[in-house]
C-alpha cells in the first residue's frame, strides 16, 4: 500500500504544476487581450494609409513594472513597422491572417520568454490588413504559478508523512492477527490435525481458515484410513504367512511322497487365501480413499450384473452352486445411474462371492435387478439359501474383518465392508433380510437400493 502511495505523489506534484500554470496564465492572458483591444483603437487611416497614434492612456498600459516588460508592434500590409519594437518576432509565415480574430502564442524577445497577443485589423482595406502585436514577459505569471504550487504542495509535504504513518499503523494492526495465526500454526505438532480456532481470525481470511480446516479434516480421514489399512493388512497377512511357513517346514521334514503332496496342496490353498485377502484389502483401500477421484460414467446395472454373474459361473461350478440371473435385461436410458463402473463391479462381485461361499455344495444363488419406472428406484439383489446372518449381527458384519459366529467358510471378513463402502459412495443404501424365513436355512437376501438419478 505504501509503494503506490509514494509513486503517486510525484505524479500528483506534476499534475499540480500543470494545473497551476494554467490557472496563472488565464488572468494575464485576458489582460493582454484587453491591452491589444485598447491599442487597436489607436490604429486609424490618414490619407488612405494606416497610422498609429500613441496617447497618454496607451503609454500607461505599456509601461513596464518591476518584474515584467511590455512590447508592442504595428506592421502594415507591406511589412513596414509603423510603431513599436521592430525586433518583436512576427507570427509564423504559414499562418493565414484572419481579420478581427485575437490569437496568442509563446515566443522569445531579446532572450526572454514572452507571451504574445496579436490580431489583424482591416485598415484601410481588408485585403491589406495591419498586424498589431502586444507582448509581455512571463515574470509575474511564473511568480503566481509558484505561489499556487507552494500553497498546494507544502500541505502535501506534511500530509504525506502523516498518511504513511497512519497506513503503517493500520497495516501493523491489521496484520497482527495474521501473525498470531501464523505463529499458532508453526507451533503445532506434525500430528496435530485438529481444526484451527476461528474465533480470533480476521473476517477477510475466515474463508481461507475454513478451507484449511476442511483440508485438515479430509487429511485426517485419509491418514486414519491409511493407518487402519496398514494395521488391518498386517493383522490379516500375519496368519496366512505364518501358516505358509509352518506348512513349508512340515514339507521339508516329510519323507512320504503322499504326505509331501498333501503339504504342498495345503501350501497352495493357503497361498490362494492370502492372495484373496490381499485383493480384498486393496479393493477396500481403493473404495475408501480414491473412490470419489475415479472417473464416473452412465452405468446400466442390469448389464453390469449380467457380466459379473457370467464371470462368477466357474467359481459357482467349483463349489457346486447353481447361480442364476433374473430381472430386467436392460435398464431404460433415462434411468442409468452415474457411478464408477470398476467400483460397482467390485461391489457386485463381493456380493456373489459371499453368496457362493456360504451357500455350500448344492446351494442356489440368484442375482437380479429390479426397476421401478415411476419412482426411479433400482434394486440390485443377491440371495442365497445358506445359513443366513442373525439379525443382531447384521450391523456388525459390515465392519472390516468381522465374521459371523458359527461359520467355517474361508474368508477375510472384508466382503460386506467393501460392499457397504462402495454403496455409500454412490448414494445407495444396503438392506439385509432372510431370503427364505420359513426354512431352517433361511438364507440371506442383500439389496442395494439406488434412487432416481438427478
């Protein structure tokens, strides 16, 4: 703020000088024009020739004072000086004479700057006009201009330092809260992601502090997710890796080929379980931390479900499960949802994997998409005829690594947690209910409800 102020001050002085010159010249120009008009009355015609007679009043007008000199000149059409100073400069040669029009110009007379007023008089003939000039040195003009400039500039020399002082005090006072805020932020520990207190923050930077607090909140969530992922991954990989080590040690001590083959088969199964756990951990991490950053597209849930069911057929056959697809074959274009196809496929795949795993040999798994054209609601449902999940545990199984009691199915406890996270990111809700409540094995029906796209 001080720099523009200091730069504008010289500009203000220059403009003041120009204005003062204009103000000082106006009264003197009018007086000079008056003197010219008065002298023009003394030019008359005698025997057909112009003549100039200087009387006492005219001499008073032309009398010099202590600071300025006044000159005059009368020239006929032939260029002969009738009266006055012969060395007074003439008007520019390219200037066309205009009878009766008064003009003024700046010139030099005997080394001094002068202001000249001049006109042409139609005496005796308009075709042969007489040139009349009156010149005055510029001493009094400069004196008046200097007085005006002093009257304007002197207060500025007093006001400018006062303005600089006031601006500096205002800036120091205004910036003090920012300095305090900067010190508070510098004093924070690296792991302190709590919001910045907004009570003492200046109003102008309150939106910035609010944005920083929002960033800190998102950063805290991201770091917590990473810590949880690392802890969960270490916890879940520790058990299969320990099993693999034990199986490898047993295989090294096994002398019987049949026993060695069994140990290698167990190692292979443990490797598959460990690979499945790693895949689900990565899927959960991707859903929790980068789901919103992935590109979205218009998704047909019916086609997506059909593709995932087709990919799951080999696994269903391996487990002896009858897998089927029901519902609409294609969702109307106006009801397509906006979402990330990769995450939605991961959600449906985990639903089918859970249903196949818990249905067991001879089980039946059915997947369907239901569409309500009036409300715009779409349901993705996967149901099985397995043992189901007790009502009091249905909220718990949505937490990572929780597994319902009494099951002996291999798994990591991450499938439904992944489904829940992806559903929330797409604005969908999750509902669990018994598929066949009248049977001893009620099974489980999981519905993911998508509302009408906006």
